């Protein structure tokens, strides 16, 4: 069957980082930046609630870091938030809970709590949701503008306070984004990797190797090029060889000009080393957008990886959409086969918003994958991938890149910590 694209009319005038707070009844509940979306996969509808966002007259940035299901069936969600009424670079970190009644999709806000700490935030680091959350401590990254923007807040949830750490001063004008824990192959030391918002086009991006004891960089590595932009996104997967890898890739550059590169890295003797780099060009995709996100679906019965690629919705006069490929554990071009695709043309004058995220969604109702592409001229593109007829059979699902949507009941999603040892 391959891809089917559903066009859903919407008044939403923004994109969304696809952070699910709950899945169930064949429905996605997503929250990002104060906006709450309900996507009904059966009826192909999108409902938006802006109660949280509208509580801030100048706007806000917010993300959910904890979800609980109450006995009455409602969802209790805890967020971090910064208020745009404060100047960028001088915003304090706040916490606010809200309760969602999924039966009528209504939101009730709790009072806001201002944490004790430096007023230094602008907005949160891109894809802030792969946070480190152990016991009563959590990390929150910052994204400029200020000379101290390349930093992270270590939040003490017991004391409702945070200490802000500038992880590097060499590239301190923009911000940083959490990638993950990495084990040093030689020394056995454990490091945190952060992508610094810095990119020399066609040459290198900056990844800081950070000592978690001091929260300072031991190396600002220039070992990789993300290929397309200053942002860098991590995507963890299991290869056909059983090894767990994390790809680091960029999708924020002008996708009509630049092309995403997938990098698999490891730390050895305090330095960042590269296992492989792949340029995701027309060998891998039918759409012309140079920015691609990978979603590894699993291992096929003939020993390959089945991978869903999503093109970014952004600049005009390109095509974007979805691509299904088969490839090996290292995305080698010689081992890659394009299976099927669905493309859409973005024309000059279109109003376009991108949806991005960590997961795609597998429905228990029809065992098909669903993915939100983006909004074009007031229409949300919802893609459905049916593997029947494609020649692809998944033998073992990948545990990192998709979430299952139950047909009955409502399941809060959990944010998990991934430790990568290659």
C-alpha cells in the first residue's frame, strides 16, 4: 500500500515539536510551546487548545517533563516555562502544572512557580525533551541570545531552584542542545554531549564533551559536520548488528541549499571520534528538500533496517514529504534502496510550518505508521504508511523511534534517559 497523505484543515499558525503527553483511543495528545494538539487518527481531525499559551499575553516557551494519570482519568502534566514578557536572555525559569480532561479536551491551569536561579534564559534548547531526569534533578538547556547562552540549568526539584552552568565560552552567543551520555572507550569516564549552536557551512559543527561533575566542556569538537544548520538532533536506534548508535544530524539550514548529514560518533580518550558520516542526498530520498529526519522502524526479515525519512517543511520551491528506505546499520549508500515515497510541492508564497520530533506513531487499530509532516496553507499533512505491498516485513521493531498508539485506554507517555556505549 505504501503512503497515504491526509489533508486536515486547521487554524493552527505554527509548527510543533511532536512531544506526546499521552496516546490512546487511536488519538495523539501533543504539547509544545504552550500549544496542545489532539490528533484523531481514525477521523483524521486536529483540535488545538491554547489555554496554556493564552495565559501569557506576550507568549511563552514551555515543554512537559512529567505526566501522571489521575484516578478520574484526567492527565496531570508538569512543565517548565519561560515568559516572553521578560527580555530574551533575562528570563527566569518557571514551573507550571496543568490538568487535561481528555473526554472534552479542556485544560485547567495551576498556579505558576518561579524557581530560584539566574535570570538568563531566552528559549529552551531545541528538542529539550530528551532531558536527564534522575531522582530529584533535571537538566534544562538554553538557547540565546546572550554571551552565557551556551549553558544548562541543573534543576533541583526538591528545593525548586537551579544552578546555571556555561559549558563553553568559545562559542557562547547562541545556545546548546542535549545529545546524550557517552562512555569513553579508553578511560571509562562518562561524559555528556551537547551540540553547540554553531556551524561553519561545509566544514564543521561544534559538539561539546562535558564533564558531568563540573558541567564544563573538556573538548569543543569540530569532528563532524551536521550538513544542514546550527541545530543538531540525536536519534538513537538498534542496528542489524545489535549495536546501539545515536545519529547526530542537522535540519535547520536552508533546505533548498544544504543537505543533512548523519553522523555516528563515540568518545575515546577525551575526544570525539566519528564512526561514519552519510550525506542524505537523492540516493536516499525522492523529495528535493535537503533536510531529512530519520525514524528507524526496525529490522527486516532479510536483514536490513527499515527507515522512514521525513523532509522538512520550510522554504518554498522544493518538494518535501516522506520516504521509506532499506539500508544497513551504517546507512551506506551502496546498501540503500528507496522503496516508496510521498511528496508535496512547496511553492513561493505558501505559508508553511514544520512538525519535528523524536518518534513516529504505530497504531494498534490498523498496524500502520502515522506521522505529522507539517502545515501548508492551513492544511496539516498527516502521512500514513502501510507496509503491506511494499515488500518490507519488520522482524524486530526498533524500541527507540516509534510509540504505539493503543485502540483502547489512554496511556501517558514517559520521557526516558538513553545511555549510549558503542
